[in-house]
């Protein structure tokens, strides 16, 4: 199976399966001299790891990361960095009943059609467990960004679960880390808890919308044609398991606006830098960052593995019924928040390095 890598200069290759002995990431292109240790990466893995509350899968994994190479005396050396996370709580027997059946909504059938072999134990590479490796790489990327551009801050949160959206008039940044849904709306968090608890008890699942904001990103990152910053951000988010749609800035709602409404008017600020009246563009114009907040949104479909009887077929083409046992997220969007943050960090670092390599400092001066 090819195509397990992403990034241009900061390049990440993930490896391993959901029910194998371990999984991880090989990171190439990280600048030398970045202060890093396992604890600095672990804080982000702890945010993603399963079994933290009743709204996520009850698989118990410490997700303890080990740095196997590329770091000496607490700093990156510029050589490939190997990150490993051991699996400790696999229950492969939970999947014995589906070894000959395809789960509706899952990658089982397409993997079989393409490769003629599939790891039915949790889906192998198609399992969301693979994203632990991305989060580890994202933790490394955050530290490299901090060294290059200290003011960058990346934050993700849920804005919708099923049909239930947050009320943006109650948006509170301080609330994001105070509830199991990573949502900035305290009232919605309480309402979602009851909704998802009822859904979870029926063995069903539901989708969600995650929003990501990167503050402090300098103007000039990206390129106008095939290396657009928004192109790479969209591709990164679409590569996350269960993601079915991505928006930048106003996104689909931009189709409802007039040109007059959509234009982010430009003024000179007191510090001699451009300021904008609004941010419909999501911080990107012509594939290049404006210096405003980068705003990315993605939709996650309901978890395919549910305790509901569904109609399917077997590998031999016979009709069958299927019910997926095991431990699964009733809303995979919850744990997609730190994954989205990690992917955004990797893309931003990659473009910082590309920009530094081609341009150095911004060439066009204003004022």
C-alpha cells in the first residue's frame, strides 16, 4: 500500500495498524535545534486518546509516545525522527463475526475490491487509530513553529453535533478545554451531553462539525497555483478518517453572499500593517495567507461501526445482516478535534519552511 506520506519539506509518513503491536510516524525535514521531548508531544496525544469519558470509545490505550531517533540532548538533529506508540488494549476477537462481511459505510468493501486483502480487526489502516501518529507528528510541528514564529496559536473546537449547533453569541474561548466536546458554548455542551448519552445507549452514532483557527500566521505563506495554502489545508483535513467536507473561511455560505458583502475591505492599521474589515476569506487570498486568522471547518460523518442491524453482503456475494460489536465512538468528531489541530500544525510548518526556502522574508513592502 503506497501513499502513506504527506507534506513537502516537513514530511510525515505514518505506519502501523489498529490491532498491530504498534503504530507511529517517521518525520523527515524537521529543522535542527528544536527543543523537544516525549512529554511535549504527549500532552497532545492525551487530548486525543480513547477512553477518557463515556462519549468516546472505551478502548483503554495510554498512547504513550516514544522518540526512537532524530533527537539528541533534548533537541532535534535535522535527521528523520521516529515516533512510536504501542497498542496495548486490542480485542481482535470482537471482529471475528465480520471477517467475511462488509460493514456498510466503512472502507471494508473498497479495501477488499482494491487489494484483495483486508485487516478486519478494527479496519487496519482505515481505523481512526491511525490518527494517533498524526497527533504525535503535530506535537513536533507545534514546537518547530514555536521556534520559528512564536506567536502562532492553533485551536480546534466542535461547532455542531448532529443537527445541534452552537450559539455563536455565547462563544467563549475559555470553555473549549472545560467540557468533553471541546466546544466554546457551555450551554450547548450540556445539551449535547444528554443528546449523545441517549444516542449512545441505543447503539447508534452521529456526525459533527469541527472548526479550526490558527492565529498569528504571517502573511505570505502558500503559492498561487498548485501549492495553495488552502489546497494543502483542505487535503490534510480530507485525509482524516470519516471527514466528508471541508470549508475555508465562509465556505459554502460564500455562495449566498454578494461581492459587496463578501469583500474583506482593507485599511492601514496604526502599526503600519494592513487590517481587514472582516474575514470571509478565512485568512487566505489566492492561495496565500493574509496575516489574518486561518479558519478551516470540516464535517465528520457518523461512526460506521454501530450496534444496529444493517443489511450487507459477504465476500462471496451472499446477502447478510451485520451488527458491529466492540468499542466505538458514538461521535468520532470529538476526538477529531486534536487530529485536525495536528494536521493544521503540520501544514503550517511545511509552508513556513517552503516560504523560508524560496522567499526568505516577504518581498513586497506596504507603506
